C-alpha cells in the first residue's frame, strides 16, 4: 500500500531565503566535489542576484566557477552558464 505524505502549504520563500538555499546547495556540492551540481546551483544563485541588481557580484561568482571547466562546453548546463555570463557582462 502506498503511503501518502501530507505537507503543509507554505507561502513562497523570500529572495533572502532562496539565496540561503542556493548557497547551501553550493556548499554541499563542493563538499561532495560535484562540479556540475555546483554549477547548476551557482547559475540559479546568479540569476537571483541579477534580478536583485547585484550584477557585479553575480558576474564574479559565475566567472570564478565557469573558468574551471575546460571540457563539455557544449553541454546544456555550460551553455546556460555562458549565456548568463554574457548577459552579466
């Protein structure tokens, strides 16, 4: 028999809460040395910062991580990161 878990409905999170979630995801990815997951979380964090007008901070964060990658530059994750980098320039 399938158990159904009920969750409380919660209001949308604030930008500050979202930023903390992204930072935690980046921290976990770094600890697990999973660069792809770190890249995904970083791209999401940088999108958030871009929306908040924190362009320089987003650009610096993304540039530091993007430089690690020397292969797989045609993957969708790295293409998204490259497009965001260009938008932040």
